C-alpha cells in the first residue's frame, strides 16, 4: 500500500484529465500545425484549451503560451527578458532552481527573504534602486515550505524602483491553493506546470500578460505565434486545461478539507515525537504544506526508511532530492544548519485521505524512533 505525501513534487493525474487526453493519443493524432482537416481539428482543440486556461487565470487567450514544462517557462521568462531588455535579472533567494540558476547564469542579483521565506521588500527596493533591471522574479508559493508572497506588493516595489523591469512569478505551486485571477493583474509573466495540479507531465504554460514582452527561447517552427516553436502536445494541453478547471472549481472545498488533514499530520507527529519543529506558521503557508524539521536525524536516512515502508515524501525540491546539504530555501530563511539536516517535506493534495495521514504519522514516528535508537547505540 503506497501512501503518497509528495504532491508538491507531482500530483496524481485526475481521471477526467486522463480521459480528456486519450482521444488525442489514439484517434486525433494529427499535427496542429498542418493544413488538412484533421490537423485543423487538433488545432481547434489547442485553441479551445487556451481559452479555458485563460478563463481560469484571468488573462486573454492570446496571452497564454504553451511550453514543455514549468522549468522551460521559467527559463523562457528570465532569459527572454534579459535578451530583450538587456538589464539585470533579480530574484528571491528561495526561488526554485529553474529561476535561481538562470538568474545566476546571467550574472543577476539575489534578494534576501524573511524567516517565513517571503521576499524582503525593503531589500528588494534597495537592490533595484538605480540599476538597469530587465526582470524581477518572485514565486507565488514556495515549493519547499509553502510560504505565500504578496505579488501585489512585489509589483508595486518593482514598478517604483525599476519601472522598466518586467515582473515574473513562478506560480507552479499555487494553482490548487490560490485564485490566480488575483495574481495575474500584478505581474507581466507567470509560469505554470500541469503536473502540479493533476494534469500530465510535459506541459507548461507562460502567461505574457498584455501580449508579447520577451524574446523566444526556442525558435525554428513559428508555433505559439512565434513565441515558442515546437510541435504542440495536443493531448497534454487538452488534459492540462481540464485539470486546471477542476482545481479551480474545487479549490475552496479542497483548502478546507486538506487544511484539516495537514493539521492532523503535523499535530500527530509533534504529539508522538520530541523535537519536531514546524518550519513556519500555518497562517503563512498553503494548506497542502506540512514541512517540518526533526531533531536528531538526517533527512536522507529518514527518507530511505519511509521509502522502504512505501511512504512517498521528500526533503526539499524534487529537483534537489538526494543532496546531502540542507536546502538553499532553509538556509536563506535562517533555519539553523543542524535543524535543517532533519528537514521533511510532506505535501498533501486532491487524493490525500485520512488513512494516508494516519499511516504517514505511524511510519514517520517509527522511522524516527528507529534512527534515534540507532544513534544512541552508536554513541554508547
């Protein structure tokens, strides 16, 4: 029996999304860029999906660019802005590597965060002042600890201190927990990834709010109005639109349901184990995040035992799993090194049940007890 508590890494696909994509895998397989009738039918499916995505995000259909993943969307935003505008790229220190490493690659500026992992607006203003800046990138929801940034405030600071800069947000982790219609008006660019909200892997989106603003990252085909060349993943795009609509429609109920499960999970761990520290206040993060640091153990050893018991969890971003050093997110937040060594990221979503939570508590407690006993034996 698998207990899946790793929704932030990838959410299980929704049944409705799987059903929606099957015809485009089996029967309607034509290339949407073709000129014959079957190709036009595929193109219509892409266009209708674009309309549905735009409705959920609160933008125009022509603002939606389909990409291959969230990482591509982030890269496209940062590199495209630097190439078009020529100024520095700026991001927060806790960004996903798909943003952070691109900013560093372009010799950009990394801004500090507070203890909850939210960008320090005063530091952001100071770093922007007097500089030629092409883009400011601040994620909507942090992928490791679940903290939420105020993009309206970020946009206000950016426009005051770097009026020529574009504002980008990696909203990959936000769809299930926040109405992005409230975020879109405050940014120029927004990145999404379908597999985080019940769609398929291999489909991303970049919203260019108000029309084209950046240079393309991939050229040589002219698709997406020459903003992202490459054959459309028709089946994936159709499924992504369905999953996005479902996440949007169910969000309020899911937040209420998952919040209760998350609280039970963390409270259960803290009641059964000493030295379990919740990384930040529940008021400062999304409902699906149950990030903790556990004293006296190392994440890698704990994750090995959880995996042996068929409990799926992680220590940090899925892209950084296996790393022996504490995550850059916890370091930027000022979490002490020794505490960060015991980080555990448990994330919940639309398939999480009470049984998952109870088994998660049982297995984590047993694994931590086993590791602590082993450490005590070695020490003696």
